[in-house]
C-alpha cells in the first residue's frame, strides 16, 4: 500500500529535492498569465516554492501534481533542475492520470476562482499591513463605509 504524505502539501520546502526538469511530465492545461507571472517571479529571484510531484512506480519519472504553472515557467526559462517535493510513489494508473491532468483544476477554475482568491488574499494582506502602519486612516475609512451603508 502506498502512503500519502499530507505534510508534503503543507510544508513542501521540508521535502524539497532537486530534480532534472527532463524527468518531469505535466499536463498542458495552464493559464498563460499564470505561467508569465511565475516566470517574472523566478527571474526576480522570488521564492515560488517547490513543485509537488508523484513518482512513477517503476521509472525515474515524475508527474506534476501541484505546480503546473511553475513547471512551464521553468521550462520556458530553460532551467534544468528545480526543487520538487515528492508526494510518494503511486500505481501506474494514478501516475498516468496525474500526467494527463485529471487531478488538475480546469482553466476556468483557475481563471474565475484561484486568481480572484489570490488577488483577494493580496489585497487583504495590503489592507492589514496598512492598518498596522496607519490605524487611524483605516478607522476613518471604516466610519465612511458604515455611514454609506446606513445611507442606503
């Protein structure tokens, strides 16, 4: 029986190891803007975290489980080795299902759910950071907001 290491998804850096890009396969359903965003982050030397992969049960081959956009960003930047966290060895069937992207969210989920969620998270972080720096400004904005709601 194959054990599924959930901690790999929670702490991928803890499990990271360098793998040659040529030994990794990934589905092609990616959102172009996501690939471009990761390319820029990589070129700016920002930490994008390891890609999570599963290993083929009999070959030295890995399929991307999480990190398709990062994978294609590395590929387009001609980077030969990347940090990966291996979630485990799986049956050939699961490996090929992963390779075909059957566990990957479809591009509409990425476009209409994942990207807006990431934007919301970034906006919230900015709001909270500003709140800590200038709490009086935020309090004033909240008062104005409450007044507008009451005026409706």
